[in-house]
């Protein structure tokens, strides 16, 4: 009987249809970023980080915003001013004065437009002009434009370099306004702002601001502490009630902040970033059915991570 049963089992095993090999997992952009080698990541120097500690929320929870200042060749005059303002502790005590829905959160001196009450600026700030919003140096333009293949509705050239998105033409290149971008508030031209008044984009990328306002950085952590603030009810989202303003308790460069964790960005020149960008443009996986066949540059946020011990 046992021989008969064994023969039956073997017969069934050899006659059964073969088990299909499991289909390979379809990768998502997050999978590509998570599996990228350590050599594809670049450390952000603490001296290039702006650390803003806002007043705690109603429950006493700390609110920190970390901003990476943009690298050369973009907006360096304004970036130099920001460093001087931090060194002078000028930002300490100013406030978030404006939050406009689907647009920006802005901070500055609440009395900055009031004669006799405005906070005095430190000496030595550079006076910038609107021609400084873009870089027209021919060698720089040629270097940035080489190999740029992204389609863009606002420029003939769009791509990434050294971790930053940019757009441009054959004559100039400039940094762009994506979600989280930090720019310089200003009055009417020829005023181009000093860096004493800053804003962060908290809505759909307002690319019409490109070349009209200086981009000086991007929020890399804590954007929710700006984007989740109550919207102002005054014109342009300014707070009509001073009690609604959120005070900036402390603003320091990253190398002045004890215990600040290291941050890294995925190199935009790496194979991992190329694969990530390709997947964002042509995603097809367990959720996505139809690949888009393209991607807006602001829908390619550069991956940034906190380095774990």
C-alpha cells in the first residue's frame, strides 16, 4: 500500500503544471532612493544650514525649520547678507507675519515699514539689483546647459546641478521656485531685498516668480511648521491680529547648533538620481497604471535624509 501511495505522489508531482516564477517587484521612486549606495549621497555642510527655532505651539511642542542655503553661482550676494544677519542675531525676535494659502509663509520685522520703529539692519549688507536674479556668465551657462533635457513651460533649459534645480536659456540660468523654496521679500523694483525678509513656498510652485525674486535656499526639514500655520486674513495673507504672528526665537547657522544631525542629499549627478528621475517620469507599478511619460522639474524633489548614527 505504501509503495502505491508513493508512486501516486511522484506521479502527481511530475504531472502537475510547473509553478510560475514570481514576477519581479516593480520598483517605486522610493525603492530606488532607499537602495541607492552611500557613495551616491553628499553631506550638506552645517555652515550652509539655517536653523530657525520658532516659538513653541499651543501644546508646547518645539517648532524647528532647517533651511539649506543655495550654493554658488546663485544668489550669493543675498546669501552673504543672510549670514551677516544671523551673525548679528538680527533675526532673533522677528516673526512670521504672512501666511497666504497655496502660496507662501513669510517672516520679517513686523514694524519694518513703520518709520522710527523698524529694526536697524547691521552695517555692510550688500545692495543687490534685479539683474542678479539670473547668472549670465557664458561659461557658467554653457556648463549648466550641457545635457539638460527636461522639458519646461517656463524656460528652454531645465535640469539639476550640485543638488539644485535650475532653469534657463542660451543667455542665462537661474534658480527656480519649487515647493519649499526660500526667497527674499522685496518692495517694488529697483528694490531687490536684502535678505532681512524671507518667505518659503508652501503651495503649488509659483514659477512666475523666477527671475523676479531671489531664491536663496530650500526648507529641508520642518516645512510643516510653516505650511500648517493659520492663514492670514488680511491682504496677501498678512496677519491682521498681531497675536497671530509666530515669533522666531532663534536663528543660527548649523555649525552653531549643538546636536544638529547631519543631512545628506542624493547627488543629482549619480546613477541613482537618474533612475529615480526616470521612474518619476515613467512610473508603472502596483499602483500606477499609466506612465506619465514626463515630469515637471518641481515634481522631482531632490531626496534629502537625516544621517542616522
